[in-house]
């Protein structure tokens, strides 16, 4: 284990410092020019939102849930900032229906805007329904 205050070359080539989290006392690496005070597990409290900055799902907002949340079973448990994250659109629909969505249910957006998670903009589809509709529409077959 590194000592608090230790410095190492960070992932992006800059200097990283091993700091002690003010809340949970765990150690964590952070860039030398930034002092967040807490580790990322304490920083992202239940209810926190995280917007994807790049890639195919850019603009998608994830929400962190507490472990006793009724919709916690919808979240991804591993990796990704300590787990417990769910896409905000799915959460909005789940809260509306008062039940968790299954793997086979996909939340789609009428205006195709990933960031618009208004209830009126969202609708539920079965996984693969869009594809079946497309097949029927053009009478395609393989
Ligand atoms: Zn912490």
C-alpha cells in the first residue's frame, strides 16, 4: 500500500497523489493539481448523477441508487464508479410503474435525444420490438 502523500505517474501522464478520503479514510489516487477531498465512492452519493462525456452513449445520464432503493436490482453492481448506477430514463419509467424493469424491456425516447428523460418523452418497448417492426414494414426476410 502507498503512504498518504505518495506521488506517482498517473494514467494520463500527469502526477497523481495518494490522498486520504475525509469521509471513509480510504486511500485514493487523484491528480496532484486537484483535491476532491473525498474518494469517488464518497463523492458519488446515492442520488448523484453522472453524464457520459464521450462515446456512443454520450449524453446519457446515470443515477446512483442507495442499496435499499426498491429499484436497486436494476443497477449494474460491478465496476463503474462503485456500482449501483442505472440509466436515468429507465429509472423514471420504473418509478412511474412502481416496479423494476426487466432485461427484456428497453426505454426509448420519442425525440431521440439521449439527455431528455422527461416522462412524456419516454416509452417502453420489448427488446427487439423495433427490429421486428422494421422487418415487417419493408417485408424484409433473410
Ligand atoms: Zn471515501
